């Protein structure tokens, strides 16, 4: 698919932030390309699931504990 975003570009958009002009061009492409939009949505969902899993695996109270508390 000529003109489509690369996997690296899509991942960068999901992670954010992206330089303003480049990000604008990529987001504009996403609005008009169902293939790239679907892949972007998949990557965003994967990122959300990984964050949920990490949070679930974190020991209770670890998010409020600082190294100097210990």
C-alpha cells in the first residue's frame, strides 16, 4: 500500500508525542486510510492491555512507595 504509514510510524503515533507537522500529516493519513487506522487501533489496544497487565502484576502499595521509604 503506497503512501501508508510504516509500523514504526504507527507505533510512534500510539506512544506520542510526535513532532507537530509530521504528526499532523500522519493523523491526516489515518483519517483517510482504513488499513492504517485499523492497525493503529490494534497497537493502541495492545498498549492499553500491556499497561493493565503491568498494573495488575504490581505488588499492592508499590505505586505509592518511594525508594527512600524503605
